[in-house]
């Protein structure tokens, strides 16, 4: 059937040149990073626009980088307050290239799907609303009013409000996200899956259960005061490059950094700050004092081993534990019962090295533990994060400068979106306040998260899907299963700046609604975002919009709301005229935003309250932090099987591919690669650059993926790594973290054979 379009490719076509493998880089950033930052900007946007965007990004009166959520310094800004990957993000948004209606309509969605993900991104900015009708394979232009009417008609035809789903990307502003949640709830659903479901949901669940808040508890200045920073399951050199400046400050101030990760990444080896000319010419600042190559999924076992060392040597802050915590005695009993044999076997780290880490923890007066998706995307992710908080609690590392928990968020406002109500399971207090302030009767049932949305679509329970940014097809696990599920939906709607694969694999009908980017001037005013450390600040673009037909995210959401519900009881027609009104509304619902409009106009914005950091106080039933006791998963896999994890290359940001090189790891001109220990290669009689077939195994189901080139790499035996989104096809939809339902993209059992 034409409206199913099953011949549209859900995966990026295999378009690759001859792979080149070199030595991994020993130094991150440096002169090469500076050169890359400028070259991509000039190639995409030209010299004048590049300089304008570079001089405005992350400034007090400028726009927030659309990349990661790493915070900016309090009280000051440098001349160029961005990193190489941030430069790629805002340069490609500020591109001069345009995907006009005539160009988009010149090819069918089947033809466009033959373009690689990188080629789709390089087509440029979308300029007008477009529609893909059920009887056509070609997008055509549509007016804004007709698009809004089409959505309104789809809502009217729903049999149940829960047949509608509202997805949110982490780059949506606080203002648009709050309205997005309000729109979903006015229709009658809490189906608000978001990108957090796929990344840091485990952090939110684990932290909230332990310390009463699902956020980090440090500020950027804490890195200047820390004696010890443990970076576990994270690659800051590629994913959060500006974090390297903070880690370099830790080292220069006499602190230590320990890296725990299956791969030793360049950024944690040595760092040259792009804004420090003398250091650019030197050898750079060494970052990690020691690296421990934990086996994939062995972090929980390693953390319990560290705790065992600390307890055996009485490295406990007993006064803090007694005053502020509960469950400590049970936890001590549990840790005492854990066998060293299980710890070392599951973690892959020898006891003597675990003792080394434990002694560093004992000697640290102020300790920070940082983590990212290497911890959160496992079946036991929530338990692992509870182990991190256990370790911090036993040393009293909350409520003082230089110490605390630091989950490093991957998208610029993913934390802010959750704060203002993008939550499939919102607290009743929030819904009560929304109902009071908006006049809208709020639904009380829990909604779908991202995995549940796909499962519901597969079972024909979703008829309308709308996405405020993002590329859910490529971001989610189990790519082909996701594609087949989305094709069953009546209408899919994407609010976007550029074309991606989610615009090609669609429901029976589809809309593309193009919006302003972060870099562009919005006549209704500035918007606001929240970074990884709970700072709410403004974002104000200054570039001329890519098209006169573009609307802001707020304008689009308001237009949809007005088309569906008019202005009774909620004044949708007034929301896009003055963003101060939206912020006043957010403040009335969420008192933590007190004096929102005044404080966000201060240079750098303001910190939201954070009990464990500010007190410490704990928003838990007992008003105390909680030690959790969790058994180490004892895992064994069949002979000739491996554990695969997905990772980013240095030339991508989330699902956006900027180029084919991963220069930090020494891999060039190819993305369909799998990193393997040389000894494992010898066992399988596989040579460097050989092509292999990878098959994932889960609960009796097999998923097969072809044409992966083998790259020998320093990775623990039995472990593999491959880039996403290409490897997402191998992650089974039902393989999720306990407690958070996050896809286990860092734990995939696979077999490998030559092809």
C-alpha cells in the first residue's frame, strides 16, 4: 500500500569510502580543534555569519549553544565560550543552505531515504510547512493554517485522548516545553515521552530514590575545589568537551581525576585549552591520573568493591551518616557479604587496583562523581546510580563546595524540559497547580514513555504522534521495529529545523513544521533554558531567520493549541505574543521559579533550589538520604558471544552526523565499524578491516546486521563498541533498565562472524 511506504529506508544507507585506521589521539582540543571549529563554520555559514554566531554563543546577552547542557562560568564569559562540537552544532544551524519546498518536493520520500543521514543534514534549513498525504510519496507545501486545521481534525477523530503522543527533544526551550505539556494535557493525555527516557531517566530515578532530587548537586566552581573527581561511563572529550576545562582546573589546583570506562578516551588523557595560546603550543594538561578499563556493565560491581575498601578502612563520615541518612547499617551488612571473586570477575578490575581507587576515595575531603550514558543505559543502571550516591553519602560529599553528584546531561535543555513538566508521570502537586492556573482539567493517569510509545504504536493504540524537535526514529533502540510501528500511525507531525530520517519514515500522513533555530532572532523575545547544574538563563538569537515563513517553537505550539481548543479556558492566542506571560505562568505553577522574569534577566540567570546542594536537605519520605542495598548481577554469556555498547564518534552530536571521521580514536572515512580486542580477533580469525555480520540475542529473538568493518582497539576482552545510530538496530526494544525503562544501548549480547 502506498500509505505504508515500507520501501523507505529506516537506516542510513551504507555509503562509505575506504576506511583508514590510525593511532588514537593523545591530546584533545588544541590547535586542530580551533581549526575545525572555524572551518566548519565558514563552510556552512560563511565568515561573517560564523563570526557573529561565535561571538554570541553562551554570552550573557546571546544565545545558548544548541549542543550539550554543560554550564557556563558564573559571573564571566570568555571571548569564545564554546567547544569544537558546539561550533559544529550552531554552524550547521546557521548554514546558508536551504531546503526549499520545490527542492524537497523534487524527490519522493523513497528517493530521499537513499541519502545518508549526513547528506540529509547537509541539505540545509527547512523553509516552509510541508505535508505528505496518504495518497502520495512526495511532500508538498501547505499553509500554516491548513496544517493546524489538519492537526485539529486528527485530534477530533481520536477515540481516546491517549491515542495522541507528544514527544519532546532536549533542545526545546522552557517556554515551548511548558506549553507543549499543557497542550497534551488539554487534549487529555500525559503521553509525553522525551529524549530523557533514552538517556538520563535512570539518573533521575536513581538519584530521586536516594537523595530526593533527580538532578546533580554540584556547581561549575566545585571542580576548582574538588580533591578527587571520578569520571565513570563518560567520554567528555567528544560529548561534553567544555568539561575538560573544569577537569583541567581540578588538576591545576592539586586535585586528582580517575577515569573508569571500557575505553580510554583522548579527552581524559591530555587536554589543550583552545583559548590558552601558551598551552596550545605545549604538551597540554594531563587529565586522568589513572584509568581503569571496567568491563561493560561492570560498574556496579566495581563501585561495591570501592565501598568495601572504604568500609574496611573506616573511611566513613560517621557524623554525616548518622545525621543525614538511613539504611546505612543494612548497606554495610550487604557490602560485607559481597565476595571479592564476584567483584573482580564482573568488573574486570583486579583487587589491588580497586584498593587503589578506594584509598583515593578515603583521602578525598571533597569528591565529585560524574557519569553519563555509559552508566545509565544498562539493565542495572538505577542500581548503579544508587551505588554512586551510596559512595558519596558515606563520605558526606553533599552540601559543601567541591563535592557531590554530577550526571552530565547530553542535550542543551533536557533537564529544563523535565523541570517545567515534560513528564509522562507528573506529580499530582504539579497537575493541581496547572489545573488551578490554566483552567484546564488535567488528566491523572500516567502516560507513555518512549519505549511504551513504540509498543503502543505497534499494537495500533496511537493515531497521532507529534514531536517537538528530535529524530526519534534514529535515536530509539530497535530501528526497524520502531519504523514499522510508526508507519501504523494516522498522522505524524515533526517540528524541526532540518530534514532527518523521522521525516521520511512517517505515519500514513505527515507534517513538517519548520521552526526558528536558537541562533535566530525571535520578535516575541528571548527564551530560557536550564543547564546540567540547575542554572536557568536566557537565550537570545541574533541572526536573520532562515525563512520569513518560519515560526518560533512557541508560535507553532500556540497555533496548534488555538486550532484545537480556541481560547477557552486557556488563552492560546496570547501565548506567542509575549514570552514574559509564559514565564509568569510557569512561576505561578512552580514556585521554584520565583521572580522568574526579573532573575533571568540578570547576567547568567539564577540557580534553582537544590536541597542536597544547598542544605543538605532531602525531599524523601523520611527527610533523610537513603542507602540502597543492591545485589551485583552475576552475568555470564555463552561461548563466542560478546557484549556490544553503542558510542558516538567525534564527528557527530546525538543523531546528527557532521562527518565520517573520529579523529580522537584514529578512525577515518567510515562509521559502520566495530571495535574489538585484538585477542578476540585472533580467536575468530578476523583481520583488521574485515567485514563481519553482527547478530544480537535477547529472549530468543535475533536481530542481524551486515557489513561492519572490524577495528582493533584497546577494549576489554569480550567487549565491543560501535557507533549509533547505525548500531541502534541491534538494541532490542524490550531490553530496558529496571526502574527507568531506558533502552540498554550499552549492553547488547551479540555474536560476530566473518562476512
